[in-house]
C-alpha cells in the first residue's frame, strides 16, 4: 500500500510547541533537559481504491500527558489513548497514529550522525510497533511520526529541505529538526514492513527555517545537560 501524510500548519505548530517544551524545559524531578514526548495524531482519512493510496491529513496533535517520558525512551498509556480516541470521534476526527520525539543535546551526537542515524526509528521503536501490529487484525497498519531535535552551537540552515519522500529537514533557531513519517505493516512471516510513505507539509516546503525570537537554546553554566533559552 502507498501512503500520503499531510501535516497542516496547525499540527506542525503543536508538534514543535510540545517537542521544544520537552527538549528545553526541565520536567519535575528529571535531572536533565532533552526528554522524549509522545502524542496522538488526529485528522481526516481517505482511501482511494483506484490508486491504492491511503491519504492522511493530520489536523491536530494531542500530547499524551500521561506518558512516562525519559531522555532515551517514552512509554504511552493505551488507556489514555483509547479515551481520547473515543472523544475525538464524537467531534468528527479520526485517530490516525502516533508520534514521539528524539532529542539530542549539543555533545550527544554529531549532526551528520543524527542526519544518518539519529532521525530514524530505533530498534526499540520498531520492536514496539511490531508488538502493536500483532494485537491488530490482519491487514492493519500503523502510522508513526518522529520529530528529531538536535541542539547546535549556532544557526545552521545548510541542507534544510526535503531529504527524501518521508523526511524533511528544517531549522528552529540554533536547533536542527527532522520530521519523518512512516507507515508500518507486517508480512505473512510476522516481520515489520515499511510501506511507501510520502510526507507533505506545505509550510515546511515553503519556509524551512523558523526564526527563533525566543533566543538561543544553550546549556546553563556548568550544566551541560540542562538547557535554557535566552530571550533576545
């Protein structure tokens, strides 16, 4: 099957607001900044039988406030997702899938490594996707997005733009971001399959750099793993 995933400007805004709050602001008893967040994706869905294309329009994003967030993993609560799905359907929206973030502080991974390896779904991600598909009827698929945020010393808009069909690279202030969309299914042998997926985002296609008037994201003095932002 082929999949087209359209991210509206409203949905992109919510992804970035939630992603950067989890990235910059230290949460509760956490000892560091840069934790992963998890969210549910809602919008419209259409299947064109003639072309065989599943068309998903992500209209808004709901951060899963009950998720257990850490620097290297995030675990959502299925009960919370089911609750929100039931409410959203009453308001005329489908739950299309999920998303989470991959945060990288300045010294945690080079930009080239993030671009080649850090912005893809991890082995742990894929193991969980496979488990989810095993709980679903045959022929089902999952739609997953990942927002990767990489802290840099300074603004670097070089290579901003589309990487391939499913990934767009862009900048927010002195941070480099990658948004990836992927539909997954499983074959007859139970193996996870990445189905052809195209990510469209009109806003990012027109403007790949988002100016950060809030200032520069940087580490607090003598605290390399605790970030702050300096208003201009």
